[in-house]
C-alpha cells in the first residue's frame, strides 16, 4: 500500500477509534459497576466535590491521593484501567503544555509538576463521570444542578453531530476506495483529506442553519424552549 493510502487509512482509523471509544463508554455506563449504581445527580455532585478538592489542594500528597481515588473508582466500576488512563492523559499534554513549560522557568519544576498532577486529577474525575453515566442521564443531571438549558442543548447536539460526521467521513472514504483503480500518490491523498475536511465543514454550516431554522419554525427561542412554556 502506498504512503498516500497509509495517510488516508490512518486518518480514518483515528476518527473511527474515537467513535468506538464513545460507543464503549455507553456500554460501560450500562454495566453494573460501583459508579453506575449511583444516581446521576449524586454522582455528578460527588465528582464536583472531588474536582473542587483537587483545584484547591496544594499538597502533592493530597493530589496523589485524590488521583488514586479516581483510579480506584474506575476499577470498582469495571473500567479497563489502560483505557481509562488513555482517555485521561491523551488530552492533558495538549492542555498543559502551554502553561507547564513557562511555569518550569518561572516557578520551577515542582510548581509545574503540581499543576500537571492537579489537571490530571480533575480530568480523571470528569472522564470517570462521563464514562459511567449515560449521555441522556448526564444532561438531565446537569440541568438539575442549575446548568443553563442552552448549554445542555448545545452539548447534546455537539455530541450527536460528532457521531454523524465521523460516519459521514467513513462513507466518503469507502466511496473513494470503491472508485479507485490505482493507488493514490501521497500528495493526492493529502489533497483528498483536505477536501473532505472542507466538505464536512461546509456541510456542518449548512446543517446548523437548517437545524436553527427548523427550531425557530417550531416555536423555539434562543434558549431552546418553546414559546409559551
């Protein structure tokens, strides 16, 4: 297989991997683990308390203990620990790199390490809540805790459209493979991926406008509620 095809395949596999992990999270949320047995509202409240404790903790030992609690809760909930660690730490370097590196030169390695540990602990609890709670229950519990409905509605739609566009990308790739007679050159592969990204962006803009107009036609205001409710 040519390098161009390898590039396309890697892009597709990465997108589908996200899709599979998200589906796996829904399956985990339906299992009978410790966190899954807690009520959604109680669970979110408990997670928020842990996150606040991590945010205000200055002692690395306390942060390490909180992080150990998140790992223990994940294990008690039947979550694969490697899967859990990957879901947590794959995002932390991107988020903390900009802050942690300057902190090393300005405040020393100790301060930067505490910052990374604090972020890792907070993200661990948030991921734990997301994995062990069904999407619909998570949104309902957020609303019950006073989160504005417009925020919950946007979050719900974003969650759904991620799946929609991942599936659309998969169909585009399969359509391309069915029409190929010979292998694509690397430059052609990169141009194809770039063109599909552009097509998905245009499709998302068009769909957002159509969804907005459909909601307005059905009597919804900017807050996501129907007039008269």
